[in-house]
């Protein structure tokens, strides 16, 4: 079972963070507890708002939206998404109004976001779908879309780095794997060269 610290919140958009809850044969939305952690971690739901209604059906619906978003984003990176998938995304975005966000005074005197009541699943799905619509129709954001260069990683993120030179979804994860693999290849190549030099006729 995935731990809460397996969830990613660094892809640059809420919709991309949802896509990042799966990959490399890992399922990170394994149940209501993890979906709740994702909803509050991304800020889709302000911390402190009750999410007692989250259940297995919510998880299944968010996984279905995630699969749709994965197809649309990857297809747009390679060329263009299917019209049928864009229609499904529009349907999700328009299925309900996202929850109203209110401002309240917190106990420490600061201002905080909240909802007037417990949100429903359809409204939260609509909020994530609308984030995807915003991303796909923003020329600047679309130009920052990158797929991780990690050999076994398919995550997509926004590259907002200077010079647009970011190669990995995470330098600590995929970047480190690539550096380790590169070191192993160099070590193996040197070992092979040494063995050849020490062979018959070598000095």
C-alpha cells in the first residue's frame, strides 16, 4: 500500500499531480485515506474541511478521471488528443460547479480558505477537470509541458526552470537514478577495457 509521502505535488498543476498518482506499476490512490491526503495536499480541498464522504466510489471516479487526463496530456504532447476524450473532459469540467471558496479568520488571526460545507465528489472532479482545460488552452503553459527523461518514468510536468532545461520530474528520484545508471555504465566500460588490456598479448 502506498504511503502518504509517496504522493507527488510537484508537477506544476493539480491535474498533472493527479496523473502522477500512478506510474511505474505503482498505484498511489489505493483507498479513501490516500485520496483524502491527495485532495488536501494539492489544495483542491482546504485543510480542515471535512471529507467524511470519501469512499471507494470516489476513488474509482478519480482514477477514471486520472486515466482520461493521462491519455489527453500524453496525446497532446505527441500530437493531438482524440475528440472523444476532449468531449469527456468537457463533460467532467461542466458536470458541476466547483465548491465555493470562502475566507475565514483562523484561530491564530490569519485568513484561511474553507468551504461552506462538505464538498461532493462531482464538484471536486469538475475542479480538477477545469484545471486541465485551463492548462491545455494556455499556450504558455502548454509550451512548458515536458515528459520526464527517466528511462522508466512517464510523468509529465511543467518546466518553469530558467532556460527550460529541466529533464526529470524529480532530480532526487529520476535524476538520481540516471546518475547512478550512468556511473554504473562508466564503471562497467572501464572494467571491460581493463580486462581486454590484460588479455593475451596485453601489457
